């Protein structure tokens, strides 16, 4: 009988630790099984979440320097219904941070409405076909 009481007490303690650990893991951004998109431009964040089969939702913003698509994700939160809300930073500091990141190689819409496309350079891989070296013979 003493073994049963001791064993059940141990199981309760182990269960409590597992429950607390799971709660801590779920409260961590990005620790819940979906991408942490904080610091990414809003459009890119939506694409990253979509690639994981998830959908991000606009959760509000502050600042008015950037268009919504170019605002940086300031924070993210998963609601109890499973929606991922993205809070956006559209302030001058976010615009400065985007400028420091440099061009992403894709189209960018400037404040004047002009879209600029910056090509992304491709560095050839030594020995790869088409990289200035003949292809290695098979075998």
C-alpha cells in the first residue's frame, strides 16, 4: 500500500512539471510551432506564415511613415481561436531599419509610388555547369 501512495505522488509531481513546462513553451513567441516573424516586413511575414499553412491577420499598427505592406512586424500573438495577430510598426524608426536591411532583391514601392526592382546577384558555384567551367564527365 505504501508503494502505491509513493508511486501516485511521484506521478502527480511529474504531471505537474510537464504541465508547467508546456505552459512556458506555449507562451514563447515562435515556440508554438509557427514561425517567429517579428522584425520582418508585413508582406514577407504573411508569406512566411502562409508557407507553413498558417494565416496572419492585421492586429493594429502605430506610426504612419510606411505603407502597411512595408511596415515591420513589431509583435505577434496567437489568439485562443488560433489566429496569428501581427502588430505593425510603421514609424520612422521602422523605415530606418528597413533602409539598413538594404534591398531584398524584390520590387519596392517608394514614397512617390515608383516601383524599383533590385536584381539579386547570383554567385556561381565552382565546378557547377554554366559557372565558367566545363561540366565534369559522368562516372
